[in-house]
C-alpha cells in the first residue's frame, strides 16, 4: 500500500471518529434539553362515570387547582370557566382543604359579574394525594320558596287578625249595648259580615294550599264549560244583585276541557267575583266563552276601576290588592287571582289580563280543549 492510500484511509478514519463524536454530543445535548413529561393526575376508577351522571355540580381539581374533570351542571351553573374555578369563594375553600386535608361543607352566596347571585351548598373533600373533589348544590330555588312561605304565613296571620279582631270588638259592643235592640241588631249584622269574610278567607287559604305545588291534576275528567260558567255566576248572584250589577253570559256553548271541575269552577268564580268587586253599582259584567282548535277561552269583562299599568304584573300575587280600601269594604281576601293562576298552571293553561285604568279590565283564562271526537 503506497503512502497516498495510507494517508486517505487515515483521513477517512479521522473524519468518521470526529463525526461520531459530534453525533454523540448532539444526542447528549438533546437529552439534556428535553423537558421531562409529567403525567396528568389519574382519576380513581369509577370517578369519571359517577361525575357524568351526577345532577349536582361536581369538579375534580388537580395539584395546581386546574380542573381535571367537571360535570355538565358545573359549567352550566358557572362554577367552572375554562380550566379553572370561576368563584373565588370556592377556590378559597379548596385551599383550606389542601392545607389540612379536612372535609369541609358550607353555604355561601356565589356571585359573578353578569349573573344572578346563587345560594349554594359546597362540599370539598380530598381525593387521593393530589386531587380534590368539589360538590356544589344550587339552593337558590329553595331559598326563594322559603321566603315565599314566610311571607305567606305572615300575610295569613295579618289577614286573620282583622276579621277575628273585628268580631271580638263587635261582640263586646253588642254586650255593652244590651239595652239598645237597634244597636245589638246593627252589631250582629256586622259580626255576620266579618264571620263570612273569615270563612271565605279560610276556604281560599285551604284551596290555594292544595294548588300550591302546581302539580298536574291527579284524576282529570271531562268538564263542561257551560256548567262551570253557570255555577260561577250562581255563586256570585247575591253579591251582584246587592249592587244591581248585571252578569251577562255569551259565546260558544258545548265546550269541554279535561281536568278538575271543582278547580276550574273555582277559577271562573273568582274571576267573576273579582269583576263584581271592582265594578261600579248598576254596571255590567260579561262572561264570554270561545273555542279554538286546541284551547278554550273564558273571558270576564268588567267596566270597573281598571288596573294601573305598573301594577298589572303584580295582581296575581297572593294578598296583593289594587285597591286595599275597596277590598276591606267588600270583604275581599286578595287570594282570588292567585287561585286562578294556580288552576291555570295545574291544567296546562294560562291567565292573561287587559286593563285600562278608569275603563275596566278583561281577564282571559285559557285551558286545553277536550275534543269529543278524540274521547270516543
């Protein structure tokens, strides 16, 4: 082998060695620069399945408080936004559990910009060494129901005191006027009026309590609208005659709805009574029935005092009175329209009102129609 060949082989060998060194350095440098992959926390077996079927808002948080898993209600309620908790109050509670590992449960008001504040019950518990489980129950509706119930009890107590107190005072007055037959007769007549008012109030409270749940009618039956209107008008005939108010019935006949005859009659009767109460002496109240393809309408029209525009939305509230002074003089309870609203709800219908102050009002009760051809 000549010197030229030896020199070429030596140069080639040097190049290969140098290339190997460079390649080894590059591989080593790449390994050193590579960021180690940290595995995400693994949910315990079955947790993901349980979260997917929970109706409450459930959130599993990782070590850095990022959301590892959340149920659909958690997003809908606004507990979670993106990959983080949206409520600082809940994040603080999670931090407390991480510090001492103790399970915590509390009630708090969760508020976010642009959203209605919610009363919630939050329960936080450690889930393994890294994970934390957060369960949130929305109690807003329950709080609202409790507030309505408290108001209802307070209003009932107040309303019952009025006739009860009046009867007692009248009884004392009648006793003191034992030697005056005319005074005794006058006080006795007033006691009868107050007793009737008390009986009416108690009856409507019982009636409203039965309807309070807005549950559908348990055993619906065919209800003849003609009979309902007739019974409602008859029930208010004495009050109408006492004030020379004429009640006129018109519209379609032979209509039927499906539901509770007692409840529908109570609703229409309350509408007629309301019209008489707010109408002037010698005026006319019209009860009109109309049938549509799927619904029937019972409208009660009066020529009374009407309802101020800013009070129309409130007239179906329990014990709300457009004219409290007139209600006191007529013995009204302020519950009639609430009963109508609940009857409409339990029968899948609705109640609407048109009114102009000083001209009168029209209340229209709409209920699903029962077609006779479908009942055969």
